[in-house]
C-alpha cells in the first residue's frame, strides 16, 4: 500500500462540502487519480483516526483552455472522494 499522504492530496473546503458535513457527516478530499476506494478508506482511517462508513469517488476531467494566441492546452484530470464517517466520528480540518 502507498503512503496515506500520497493518496490523500488535500481536503476540499467548499460551500457544498460544508453543507454535506453538517447534514450527512461527509467530507470531500482530492485524492490520487490511481487510488481506489479501499486505499482511500484505509488512508483516511490511518491519517485521522476515524471510522469510515462509505466512500464515493468521481473523476473530474481537465478542461481545454487557450494558453496563448491560438495554442490550446489542457488542465489535468483529478479525482475527488466523498467520505462518509460513522455516526460519532468527525475530522477537524482547520
């Protein structure tokens, strides 16, 4: 297994993420594109010492943007994980 810090890149603190945290005890993280749900679950449990109930993942594809003049570039693809914790667990992100 990879190092948990290589799998979990950063926590995403957005308005939608705040609503999910309050309503369903769910947290959003940017994760490694090659990581699967089992690796993400183990990484969250080892980094934050919590119990994970469910993990949902999605890949966000990079957009094509014009860089200069008429040259097109592409932003990187990245993966997002929505992690639901067990009932009495929570993560302090800031």
